[in-house]
């Protein structure tokens, strides 16, 4: 069965035209979260994050207790829970996300060597088949030279030998940042990939000299990063729109002692500069939406200026997806969403994508 036929059958069974995917980090289990907490009426793909890649190309679950042994939703392990949920929700795809920030030094080594690339692909397939997964997601943060861009393509080619497109999904996370994207032949990458997960957030944070909206749809200043500019660059470089998923952050970025974007960065509140979306807006503040940039914010209290997405901005981003013919949305990360369905970004995105 071809990948297009497989996906069309899944879509018809679920009655969807767009992907609404979530990342579920395995460490969430230690905070009392489980995969069964999610509303699978609004989710058709879960990226289980993260598996580890070693310098010899091996792919391993990163936390054996959390992944496969901890009591979770009546079974063993959070990954075990997801595989059990697949039986209840036939439309659900579960994809193993490999890498993350901890792998930024390992991926360049593995991808640069043909033997290690083959080891990686064989190891990934073994783990996927043993677990009953639907495929893998590559989160190499991020190829940063033309040579690494070429190695990234070679890695995708090696993976496709062992995880053919008629049986397995292959996706990759890439940032909406031109310096990274221009190192990769994106047209060729798209030939291997089922989806590019555009991490269209973290445009501003503790590492930037100035404050700004960290996930704005449109930029207000020339050469400033934005969701729209990232999408435009991908499509202009030959990535089909239907293969692009826009990332929605389920967290806000905090900047203390300022009232909005464009100021000198004077430090951050929250935990490592973050507040989970379900903690926003902060107590005693009023939520506002910058309708030009398409970004939500609250100002005051313990967060200072906090920039994030809310249901209003997600509706606009989902409409942008439909207008541009994109594949849908994904969310980092699911446990941080609001429990109230009216406030939930995952629910809002799904309903907007599939509204007439």
C-alpha cells in the first residue's frame, strides 16, 4: 500500500483533511501526566519524545522506566500506553521522535559516516518494529553548515532504505530560521519526508538581546523571524505545502521589566524563562492579542511581558494553514495544554482546521 493511500484511508476513517499532531515528552510521566489524558478526538498523531542516538548510530529509548516499565494507564510505560491507545483509536499514528537538544553533538557524527548512517537506520527500524510504531521523527537541533546539510540528506536516504515510505512515516523538525534552512537542499529532503515539522517558535528568548513575540505569524521588522516567513522559505525552496506542519508552542516566553516587544532584554521569569500555557495568563494580568503580528501576551505580575499563543491566534494560524494548503499543525508539548476545551489550543486548532 502506498503512503498516500495509507494516509488517505486513515484520514477518511478519522474524517479529517489535516494533521493535528502533538509531542509527548517521556519525562512528563514524572509530573503525573499520562497519554490517556489527551483528547484523541482532536489528535491523529503523537510524537513520542525523545529516543536517544549514540555515537555508533544506535537508537535507544532514553528512559526505560518511563517508556516501558512505569505503571501508566493500566499498562507498563508511557510508550506502552500509547500503543494500547492505538488499539482504541485506529486513526492514531504514534511516531518515535529521535534526538532533541541532547543529540546536537551526536547527529553530526552519525550522519557524516555511511556505516553509522546504516547502523542508525537499522537500529531505528528494529525499535519501530519491536514497539509497533508508525515511523520516526528526526530532531537534529540543527544542521548548521552546508556539509551537515548534505549529511542530513544522506541520513534521510539511508533511513528510507530500511523504513520505506509505503510502510513507515518519516518526519523531521526544522526551525523557521533561514540560516539553518539554507544549509539543506529542502526540495530533496521533502522527497524523503512525509512532513517537515516547522518549529515556528522561540524566535525570542533569554538568548536574544531584545524582547519580541516568540511565535508571531507575521514579522513587524524586516528580516525578523516569523511563521509566515519560514513557511514561505520552505515552499519557495520546493517543499510541498501539504508536507508542512506549523508548530504551536504550548508555553510562553517571559521578559521581566518590559511591557512588550522591541525593548532591551533584562532577564526572564518563570522556569528557565518559560511558563506552561495552562499557567497563562499570569494572575492579575490581562490577556491581549497583537492582531498585526498575530501573537498573544500578558504584562505584569511575576512574568513581566509574556508572549505566547492563545485560542484567537491559533484560529488565525489554522486558517493560514488552510489558505496556504499546508498539512496542519503540531503542538509542543501536549501536557502543557489547558484542560478546559474552550481554552485548549489543541482543540481550537483541530476545530478550525476542520471547519467549513
